[in-house]
C-alpha cells in the first residue's frame, strides 16, 4: 500500500507530524469502470455541499477498474485536496468495497452514494438538514425502478424473504444511498461483519432513521455493472447476512415432520384397532421420521455455523493497493 499526502488549507500535512482536521461530512463513492462519470459526480457533489457551510471530503474507492477511472481520479486528487482515493488490489464485490470506504471515512457524518448519478446529488442538502436536526440515519428511497420484469421479480422475492425470515426489517428500495452519523458507522464497524449487508445493518443499530423518497433518474453515462447475476448474488448475500433465522428453517421443517410422524403413528394404531391394514401407515411413519431427523440435524448444523460465524468475524473487507490524499499514519 502506498500513501501520499498534500497540504490542506486549514492545517499543513508534512511527513508524519500532523493529521488533517476532521471534516463535518465525508462522501464515499464506490466505483468500477466509471471513467465517464467520476469527474462529473465529484463536481456535482462539491456544487451541492459548498453552499452548506460545512467542511467535507470525497472518498472514491475503486474496485479494480479496467478503464481510465483511477487515472482520472488521481488527477482530481492532485487538483483538490478534498478528494481522496482508495484503490483495491482486486474486485472485492458490491458489499465489501463500499463498506470499507465508509469505515475509512473520518467525517462526523458519512454519505454513501453511487458514481453513476442514479443517486441524485441534489438530495445531499436535505440529508445534511435532517442530520443537523438530530437524525442519525437518513436514507433515500427510490419511488421507481428502471429494470426488467425478471429483476423486479427477483428484488421483490428478496424483500419478501427478508421480511419473513430477517432478524430486522428491510426498507424496500433503499439501496444504502443516504447519510449516517459517526456513531452509526462506528457501531457497524465494531461488529466486524466479513460480508456486511450495510443497509440492513443500519436498521439493526436501532438509531433514529428517516427516509426521503426520490424518483430514480436514468444512468448518466457508461454501462451499469449490475447485471442479473450480480444483483442476484447481492440479494442472496444480503438475505443470509441479515437473517440468522433462515438457518433455523430446517429445524422448523424437522419439527413439522416430527408432528406428521406422530400423526401417522396414531393413524397406524387406530387402523390396528379398527382391523384395517397398518403396513402403509408405519412405512410412511418411518420415512417421515427419517426426513424429520435429517432436517432437524441440518437445522442444528446451520445454527452451529451461525455461532462460528459470529465468533470469527476477522476477515478484512478489502486489501488496498494504493491510497491518495489520506494522512500518513505514524
């Protein structure tokens, strides 16, 4: 990992002697192959935040872009000390990379948003306004989705499963675009989740939360990285990451199977006293009992896996290749 520091207007950074002042707001923008949008989104964020009388920085975290995205952001960093860059060694996925960027932000509040203008920068002043009013979590919620029938069905199914089996409520059409106070970010960081479903973990903290609806604009330029398989993978990872109860479903099936086993046993006893054939009842009972024991064992195994996961969350979210405009740590 290489680090580079430049002078700040409020406090010089020379060598390892001094650190920059903590900004009021950090805006984290994950990107992958966003050469068409990187400079424009940076300028748009600055245009929205400069009139608000707050200090801020913008952190781009690149997830192994294969185009000129990194070079463009490097040039932006050289022109403006408020723009920072983290470059990952490889693609660490849509959950780990953005969350790492949020954890590396030092602002008193942190905003997470996409680089392609589908998260409108025009909402940033409203986020800041609600944060100043004492709200710890302010999330933008899309009123419309520009996707095909299959993607909409997959998204609806994931929401339905999360609502049924999730440990905490999931806010439909909230993608994570929003503002989170410092105590929210620190709380989530302390959990050390290796595959963080960040927007689900926001609800898990229990801190005050408000939503702001908005119409999703079309992507500004370039091609989206979200194909069907990427969104399906994200939905599955989000469901498993936010639902321990899902691991216990086999136990519930096993208990239900045990109940049917008892009913078949009673049916066989009744058939015996009524002079009816009993072989079918007891064969079905044995088969049902085997399935009940199998699912019960799988449920117990799943719960042990959950406990192991809870106790061993030490996997780093990403490995950094480079960072620019961050203070040099002593």
